[in-house]
C-alpha cells in the first residue's frame, strides 16, 4: 500500500506530541464519481472505537505540518485549498502551528473558564486545555475554584482528604502557595485544589477589604513560575466567580451545543463588562468554546451556527465533540490527552491549545 507515516510537529525528530497519523495517498486522490463532500468532514465521534485509525484523520491540515515529501505529492493548488478549508463553525479554518518550545517561563497569562450554567464542560476544558498546553511545553497551573472540587477529582485528588486548599490561600495571610500546590501526573502541570471549605470563603470574603481581589493577591507570587494559569469557576456569578474574573486576563466561555446554550450568556457578558469597568480593565473575552458538539445532528449544527451569528470571531474555530470518553476520564482521574492520547477528543483539545497560543501571539 502506498502510505506515508507522519510524525507530529512536521516530522521533526524528537517532537512527540499527539498521535502519529497515517495517511493513505490513494484516499486523497479525488474520485470523479464521488458525491460532493460536505464543507467540513470531521471524523465522526464513535464512542465504541474512537482512536484515530490508519488512513483516518481528525483535522490533518491543522494538526500536522505536512512533511515535504508528502507535500510534493499534492496538487499544486493544495496550499490554497488548505487555506480555504471551512471548519465546523462555517468559517475558513486557519492553520494553527505547533508552538515553539520555550526557553524560559512566565509571566503567566491567567484565563478564567467561566459560565454560570452548569455542566457545559468548564472543568473538562480546564483539565484538557491545561494538559495540552503542558504537552506543548508550557508550565501550567490549574486552579480549582469550585467548592465541589470536580477539577481536583478529575486529576485524581480526593478533595475530602485535603487539609489545606485554595481556601486557605485566600483567607490566611502569610501562607505560602507552595504549601497548597499539588503536582499532577502531567509533567509541567500543577494544581491548586479545593474542597467544600471554599464555600465558606464566599460568605467570609464579603466583610473583607477588596474582597473581589483576594484570588488575584493569592496568585500574584505564582505568576512568574507559570506560562498559563487556568481557573475552573463554579456555575454561578457570585463572589468567587467575580474573584476569578478580577484575577484573569481573559475569559473562555464553554457553551454546550444544545437548545438553551445562549440563555444566560447575556448576563455573563454583562458581568464580564462590569468587572472590566470597575475592577479589571485588562479583562478580555478570549473566546466562546462550543462543546459537546455532534456533527451528525442538525440540531448541534444549528446551535453552533446561531452561536457564531451571535459572537462571530469570538467563537473558537476548535469545537469539542461529544464523546463518552470525557466522563470516562473523570473516573480515571486524568486528562484525555494521557487517558486516550490518540482519541479525537485529545486531538481536539490539542488543537484548542494551539489556537489559544496562536490568538495570544496575534494580540
Ligand atoms: N465533550 C464532551 N462530550 C461528552 N461528555 C462531556 C463532554 N465534556 C464534558 N462532558 C461531561 O459532561 C459532564 C459535565 O462536564 P463538566 O464537569 O466539565 O462541566 P462543568 O461546566 O464544569 O460543570 P459544573 O457547572 O457542574 O462545574 C461531565 O460528566 C463530563 O464528563
Ligand atoms: Mg465544573
């Protein structure tokens, strides 16, 4: 069979990010009798068997630099065609390069993962975006800012067993961040865990001076050690979330691709606007992240089209599909990038990491 093996990172030796995709040249040749392809043919999510198979790819043009040998076999206008590929959001899909390695770290960009609606993928996106950024050599700190402690659980930590959490960091002056920090199984990614104690902070902070900037103060000494700090917010717009928005440089809003997705988003953008005006003039809306997308249903596609209509360029080109692999990773207590490294879900969060880094550099 006429095959070529692709190493991620343009086949550069030593880059071991993601899966090795095998493409079959035969299947890339246009078949004159074939049905016209849909504008965006994303590998469908197949929960039974969701590893990328030989000859199958998630989003090859965005995922991998073609190696020169392969590129030579493509039609001369392939580069133009690639530029004009339409992504799942209905817009041309840009190419997000594999980020260059860093020689030194910090100061951190702080991102709040925020939506007051429950169960939209905040915690899942925090863990997996963080893990993908760490794979690309970024030093990452994840902050569990939900008293439910789902982020901590998702990284294999039992929050009930913790004596010191992010709550203590907020409330106790003089406590060093090192005493609270936990290393995760992902190299380069640390965690500030939380548990139910944090729910008391919401009440106790009310009587404090500068109560909205308690988290900002707590994170300040850590900024120099990390490239990204991602805060997993609780599903509310209360004082804890306002603290996260005050500490953050930007916000990512995960939106589940279902009918009521846009409900409440106006309130969220209003809150972001207020925090920007009164507390944190640097705060920006980084992007809306469509999650739990099912390309096979008209409903998902319609919802996504409406989200793009409403938020235009603020919507990430990367869309996270619905797959049972994500709930599985919570049980396993690790990110999808290590639990199912070759899965479509892992590839999607790696692409999101590259998009986030590309946006950051474009600013
Ligand atoms: N892309 C996905 N496909 C399928 N299931 C998903 C996906 N993303 C998340 N889930 C599952 O949906 C549930 C809710 O996700 P998650 O906990 O990340 O949302 P959340 O916004 O953090 O929720 P909460 O508001 O309660 O904190 C979890 O069981 C998670 O495993
Ligand atoms: Mg959560």
